[in-house]
């Protein structure tokens, strides 16, 4: 067994990610014991066999932290298995992320966003309506800042040719996460 397989925190995080991917738009809590849910998810998913790309400010600092924590390597956005956006958005760069192929749609990238917060009610926050597998009817999560509205338009576009596309994970400052798989239809409100 590898160290990652023996680590109960990353095991629990992986199970939480599976639940969140199975139920798009639902918010799940990660371990509150750690400082950063973003780092926890990165440590859970990345290893020496995958490549990543960081978009945004403090790119070099994030690359150093990720390489040191996971043994993963950097790549351009077109070749990265994981695209990590620690703040704001990609300014359309995710439109160039790997989308997989018809034979292997699961080789599309996973985009990991850090946001400010999720909200249980409408406070004028960013809202999207999600429909698709794992959702009974539709669901409208409220996203309390830290991501640009355009980013959801980019996600909608990059996932418009299902089964090709990207899966996305959103992590807030309180170590909560929500997933939007490539099979989910997104409407920006």
C-alpha cells in the first residue's frame, strides 16, 4: 500500500468527492482539521502519474506547493489532467482544457476551483441551475463570490459536446465542496 492509500483523511476525502460527483450541486463538508480544503483535495487526487496546470496569480508558489505535496508535474493547459484555479477564474483558458475523446471521454481534465463560500439561500450571490444525472429535477446552488460568472458560461461551453468535457470541483474557505461533472447541464441565472 502507498502512503496515500493508508491516509484516512485522503480516503475520507476521496469518498466525499465520489458522493459529490454522484450528486451534482450538493454541498459536502471535508475534514475541518486541516487548514485548506483545496490542498486536501489536491493531495487526494494528484500523484506522480498525472500533470496539472495552475491558472491565476501566485502560479509559481502554487506549482511549488503542489509538486512538493504530490510529486505531480506541470503541463500546459491542453495536456493537464487537472487545472487548478485558486481564485477568480480562468478568463476562458478552460476552453482549451483536455476534453477527452469519444473512445476515452474520461480522459478529460478535472478543473478545481477555490471560491469564497456556498450559501443556503439567495443573498444576491451567483446562482446556477443544474440538471442531469444524479439530480432529481434541478438544483440551484448559491455561490458566494470568489469566482467570476463567466466561468460558468465557459464550463457550459466546454461541456456542450457530452460525453466530452471537463469535470469540475468547487471548494470554499470553510472546507466544503460541490462538484459539477461533465454530464451536468448548466444554466447561469
